[in-house]
C-alpha cells in the first residue's frame, strides 16, 4: 500500500462510513483497516482524519499506543514475545533473542521473505503460562530457548507444504 490508489481510498472511506453513527468510532475503524490491510500507514491515517474529523495526531497516537496496530507491514506470521514481568523473570528475553538469532531480525522487524515479524509485547495476560509467545493469536506456553527452533521449523514447514 505504498501509495493509496483510488479503490483503496474508497474502501477506507467506506470503513469510516460503517461507524459514522458511533460516538467513538476510531478503534473500530482502525481495527477494520488493520484487519483488511495488515497495517495503518500515515497516508491511511490522513484519509481517516479527512473522513472523520479526528486529527491525524490523535489517530497516530492511538495507532502507536496499541501494540496490535502497526505502521508497517507485518510478516505472514507475527511472533509476539511477551516481555511482561512474569515472562521476563522466567526467561522471555532469552527466548526473543533466540528468535532474533534464528530469523536474523530484531524485534519490530520482518524477514526479507515476508514470512516472520518479531514483536516484543508488554503483557499479554498469560502470566501463568510464562514465558508466553503468540503466533498469529495462537499461544505457546512456557517457551524455552530450546523450543524456539522447533517453533520456527513448524511454520517454515507449513510454507513448504503450501
């Protein structure tokens, strides 16, 4: 979505129109856009601002505050490593470091093949499962450094089968 074409702009406006009668529509609009396109770049935020009257600054603040919104495209598989207190104490930093080592990217980056994004998360509310990792919503409990290679291989094999 490097440059919005007319069809994309119209679709974003249609998403905004779905919520025109809502008192506070921004989260619903942004969620639908994120689900549709996978990210919410500044150009899209400007269209939403024009359509809703909500300032770009406010929209940007919401997009950057919530970890489930992204300003850049994510990989097909988003690996969310919880670094909340419970997970951190039980070795989450070493787990995210191992994902980074195997995939050759840092947290917040996407592999060149577009398959994987590593996302460092605050707390995902799975403290009893610490350290917890999510991949596209699937939770992996009590992940150790030894588990990481197997998890990555699982998703790479899915791609090889496809």
